[in-house]
């Protein structure tokens, strides 16, 4: 390959970015474990429920919201952590966002989180964890809006180019995922004032899902930093 082609290929290859999802919640159902052939690999799709509470200042009462996260687990992780798991067990997992949909669902369901660490605890109640930390690139101009309750919200779309290891192909790959982000209050104003299409971002937040029929997955931002494009 000519040197000029090698340089051009390098320039067209996106730089790997961070994507780390951490969830602690309860199994919605007992895992259905299956095995793929060539090579024989255990695989399962689980749903983990996380709940959060907040104080409604209008009613001065606490409200609770539960999110249901579809998770794909494969390989030794399945047998190490989920072989004897049951509905209601507490699960701690770490993973990254993917583009795949649950295999037994229609297209109107959120994308799966691909797990690379799973630990199971006995069933019970625990304070949930729902966190995502990632670096990304803005693929739309941030749009600032005012809600009916006079709160600032800024919406935009991002792409995350993740460097992940494909266990089937036994090689590293860059997987690009696109998500919407929602920022509120001061973070919304910061993003609207400083963010432009093509800028790099570093953000932390949680995974949320639209209440519409398609249950679209998006990132609700707690903190964000903008780095201007070169």
C-alpha cells in the first residue's frame, strides 16, 4: 500500500473514545442461558432494574422512577456470575453501549448494554447505581429550550467511537454508537453557549429511556466539558 494511502487511512480512522457504563440493580427475570456453537460460548440477555428517587417541590413528596436496562452477557462471565442467578438477585455490572437490539424483541426497544464485568449478590433491596462516563463528539448543534415549568434543557446528539474487543473474532474493533443527550439547568446553558457541531465532549450522567413506544435510549447529563475542535 502506498505511503499516502496509509496516511489517509489513519486520518479517516476515528480515535478511540471512552465509554463506561456501571449499573447496580435487580434482575427482572431469571436469566435464560443459551450456547452458541463454533466456538461453544454461553450467552444470555438480562434486564436490570435501577430506581431513583427525587423530591417533587410542587407536592413536597418523594417520587420514584424505575429504568429497565437490557444487558448482553457472553462467554465465561455468564457461567461465573449468572449460572445460578434468579429473579430479584442484585447484579453489579460494567460495560459499554452497543447498537444491537434484544434478540426476542421488536425494533421498538432500547439498545443493549454489552457487559464486560458482572457480579451477583443475593436478592434484596439496594440503593441503585446508574452511571455512564464517556468521551464523544457532538454531531448536532445543541438546542436550548425552556420547559413548561421554566427549566432550561439542552438537547443534542453525540457519537462515541469505542475501542472494544470482539470475543468471536478475537480482535479489537472500533464500534461507533450515536445517542441523544439531555442537559438541564446550568449544564444546559454551558452546553448551548460553548458547544458546536464537531466539538469533543467529556460527560458523566445516567442512562434514560424515552417514554414513547420506541423506548429510545439517551444520556441524561449531570456534568459536561466541551473541548473545541482543532
